[in-house]
């Protein structure tokens, strides 16, 4: 039996724009994703999150499904423009009420809410008025918004995540232009990333100074990182893999654990990488109570020569700055995202984090996979997803046995949803969603995961 500690947090995750729908209801203001989806060619078949899973109207029945799995923890995000329709000013009463009811219903069902404050749906007003995350006022405006959430929900919410995957926001939103706001640049990602880090730090400072002492919760940031395995045992390829991890995770975790960007980034990015001031360094250092990690895949890394630079979706950075050539082993199986299934990469990444950041408490806030699930006679037999999660959990268990402090795991996602630029073409859910009827069906993986939760683990076979 792969047994996990009794205190281990088992959960599943979603985000506001991917599931809520009701994009123009309940007083919600538009977000950059509402706008981005209207631009021809930006999303698969022009899909958008206007209806999504209609969770805004169906959250009570969704919680029934969570109860049916005995889900101990549920990670969701708050839509900033649902709380503050133009990004700042007077909070929307309807917006405040929606999440308040959601939180109450979760607690009543015995489910611990884990709340992300920013999962990419920036109020559109702040994009127009401040140039989005490039705007100097954004850190303060984010902290103001966070404070609205702490003051209304902090009596009941004890687990906060400031930002989801600032790397994706910076790289795919401001570098490659494939996510909102769709900017393409080789310097804006570093500026946006800097502002995101400061936003995180300022929100944490507000929480710690005004709310944490009386409310007693914890707050952290969630970063995403894939594993980078050296292509060969050559010194150059080892350095390339290390550099790739520093440009991916070190970019956002080093400032929080070490007070500055990685040296490899400083030397290669030069003046395009902002300086961290002494005041900001103090705010950033130690600003995460736990290490939130989203992990999906692994790639091979090699020292790049001029002809091998690659820039594919999800490749892990602006390759011209890193000089890393990424590839996959042709023997690796792939998910429907084209992401390789390499469970041992998860263990190696957890160990790398443990070594580099002085043994932090790590919570895996997302891990999962997309497959072409078919619903046959009301059943979805997603054996591939069960195998995927079992494989990754086996390696997480192994990492814990090696002494890495992993304290929780959240399966992405609770249900099929709007997969950003790929629209509804990719299904990540433990629950199947028919987007015409909004019918939900627990997949075989949901039933399997329920047993894992019940038994605090699973048989390795
Ligand atoms: C994460 N990449 O997104 C997000 O947190 C989720 O909202 C999303 O649904 C999930 O993973 C599956 O994609 C990512 O290209 C999107 O490297 C793209 C990348 C990484 C994470």
C-alpha cells in the first residue's frame, strides 16, 4: 500500500473563468479573457467562457458531486472583476455574495476551501487604463482587491493562494501572445513577471499585518514548473537543464526564497530583467507560507546551438535567452495536450525544490491530464487518467519517503472546462461535462480518486 500521512490534503481544483460562466451576470465586469476570446483566431473555434460549466448557477449541485467523492479540499479562484467590476473601487454586493454562499456551502459539506485570488481573469478596465500587469499601480491594486477578499471571507477561508502560475501570465500572455492579453515581446514578460511578484508580496504583507493574526490562515503563491532532464550526461546538457529550471521556476521562486532572480537570468537577460529594490526584497523574502506547485510534464534539455532553438506551446521560456533546446523521448506516451507522461520527473522536481529552497512545505496545487474521454452509455472509463494520477502519486509518495515535505495534492480538474486557448477541445476533468446539456457524469477516475482519499493511498499494482 502506498500510504500517505493522515494529515495529507487531498483535493481537486478549478478556476473562475474556466467554469463559472455568467460572464456578464451578477454585476461582473469584463475581464481580459472575455475580450481576448472575441478576437478571431485566439481560441479553438472561437470558444469562450461566457457559459463554460455554468457553475455560477450550478455550484450547489457541483458541491453534491464533491460530497459524493468525499473530497476533503476544493481549490477554486475568485474572479477579480466579479468582486470589483472595474478593478477597484466599491465591491459588488452580488459578487461578494456569490463567493460567500459558495464558501458556506463548501464548509457545510465538510469541504475545505482553498482560494486562489488571481487565476488570469484580470479586470479589463485595468488592461485599458494601466496596461495590465505592466502598470506600476497593479501591485497595490491587487493588494487592495485581495484585502476585500480577506475581509469578507477570511473568517472562513484558511488557505489562500495569491497568484496562479505567474510564469504563464508573463510568458504566454506577454511573451508569446497566445493567452490574454496577447502581447508579443522579449522584454515585457520580465517586466510583467516583476509586477506579479510585487503584487504577490504586497497582498501577503496586507494579510500578515492585518488579517493573519486574528484569522489564523496561511497564504502562498502557486508556480508551475515542468521537469527538465539533461538530454545527455554531458556537462553542457546538465547546465542547460539546470538553466532551464532556473528560467522556469527559479524566476518566480528565487525572489521569494532567496531575495533575487537567479544569476543565470541576470547574466543572460541583462537590463531587460528589472532590479529588485531593497524594500521589495524584504517584502518578497519569505512571503510564501507554503510552496504551491503545478506540475504537468517533463522535457529533455540540451545546450542549444543556433539551429536547435524551439518555441512551442508550453516549452518553458524564451529560448533565445536560455540557449536551451527542448525535446521529448520518442518512447514517452503523451496526453491529448501533447505533454509527455513522465511520473519520475515529478519526483526529481520535488527533490530539486527541496534542495534549492531549504526544505519548504510543498503543496501540489495542480496535476492532471487531458484525454479524449468518451461517454458511452452514461459511463466514462478513463483508465488512462487513473494510470496517470496513480503514476504521479506513486512518485509523490516516493519523494515523501525521501524526506521531501509534500503535504497536499490537488487533481486538475474537478470537471471538464474551458481550457483557455484550446477552448472546450481538451478535457481534464474527473467529471465529464456535456457542454450542451450541462450534465455532469463522474468518470471512473473520480470513483478511483474517492477510494484513494478514503484509504489515504492505494495499492502500487
Ligand atoms: C494550467 N504551458 O495552465 C492552469 O493553471 C490551468 O488553468 C489549466 O487548465 C491547466 O494548467 C491545464 O493546462 C497551464 O503551456 C497552461 O506550459 C499552459 C502551460 C502550463 C500551465
